[in-house]
C-alpha cells in the first residue's frame, strides 16, 4: 500500500464522519480482534459461507503465499492455507469469495504507482475442513486495457461470478471489469467501466444488489444494476481506523465488517438497518405515483472536536511516514 499525501490526508480528515456504535448480537455479526501475531497487515476480508462466523484474511506483502481463517467468536486463527502452483506474491491486497465456492486472492498492489505491466489473481476452493493445509491454486495474469495501475480492491459478484477491480488513484480511480470467465491460459484484460474515489477495498452484498467501496476516510454503498454501479451512492458511517484496508459483508448481509492493518487489529461490525416497511395508505403516495425505493442505511455515529484532532494528527503521522520512506530510498 501507499500512504496518502499530506494534502489529501488533511482534507479527508476534516470531512471524515463518525465512528459507529458496535453491532448488537441481533445483527448476526459483531466486532472482533485478530489475535494471530503472524497477521500484522490484514489487507482483505471475506466472510466464509460454509463456516459460520469465520473470515478469511491475508497479509499485505512480505509474508508469503498464505491465507488465514479467523474465527470471529474468539479472534483466533483456525486455519492457515499455503498456496502452491503460483509464483512469489508481490503485493496481495484483497480477497473475495465467488459463487463457485472459491476464494479469489488479489496480488494487484503496485507500490511503484502503476509500473508493473501485469498483476495476478490466485484462486482455490474454500476448504471444507478448517485446519492448516497446503492447496494448489490457479494463477491468472491480469492487465488493464488502459495501462498499468495501482489497486487494492477486488470484488467477485456473488451471482454472476464476474471479477471487478477498483484502482487506487489520488484524483480519479477506476472500476474495472474482467472477462466473463477468467482464463489461466492467457492474459485477462480488465476494462474500465466507471470512475470511483480513492479505494482500498470493496465488497458486494450477498444478494449482489449493492457494492460497497471504502477508502482511508470514507465508505459508500452503490446500487448495482446491469453490471454497473448506479448513481453517486450513499455514505456509510465507517469507523475511524488508522490503516483502513478492508471491508466485507457478513455472510447474512446484516452488517458491514471493516478491518485495518496492524498487530491485533480490530474488525468492526457496522449493522445495516433493514429496508423500510411499507407505510400505511394514509401516509403513502397518491395512487399511480411510483414508490421511492427503500434504503438500507448504516447506524449513525457521532463526531467530536477531540476526534477531529486525532484524525488530523494521524493524517500528519501517515504523511510523515511517507516522506521518511521517500528519503530512505
């Protein structure tokens, strides 16, 4: 990953919205802390469909071909999967579960700001049994139709199985659509279909009807129709996390799960309100008037002067780290 420039970080800190309240048990998802000392840069999250309460994650870079299953009830790792049949991962940034029951691991980061002419996606079946294992994965070569880019978000649509990547750019990122089916024999060309903000991760809702994208200081949910995000999206009350790197929906779709890098990093559940019920006839629209679509909104939070001070200070720290890295080169 690459840290924000100071101007972007400072401006974003000023408009950051509040940290949400913790999810209640009624949502089927709750906060948890990743306990495994080997997971220091959790950069992606995917909710298991066959192991309730389990989330798949991985480190950012310099770890190796490993994927971890974490039990949200305890925060403990219940499986580490070692991938074989692939090259040495460069910068693994995202993970997503497809409708085919396979996990897609995205080696799509580019700390050189889009100089690598290709990146990779690895795919392997989600294990039926949890425990340390070694599996052979498929490797897919990816190129972008409009040239190399840096990216940290990969999303597999839960109905069509199509793979999407969101690039990370200070000015205007892009949402890229892969071919209808990935091919391990040739190059898979991803084509830009929409503009998106600075994105560090994204996820489709379990029913495929919504796409949520997050950055360091924001999250938005877009209706998804005809293979495209619709409109400007709705703001999500995402939690403040120092290195905000990951998001996924809980398996039942009742909450968004937000994760970050760092040792003993916290995954925070933001419960989603159910769609509004139909109002009584006296409060409804006149006959023949189309009804407005129901909204699914996150829980609200609060924002204080103290929080603002913390955010600005953290932004300055991030920018300082970036400057130190540049000078170190």
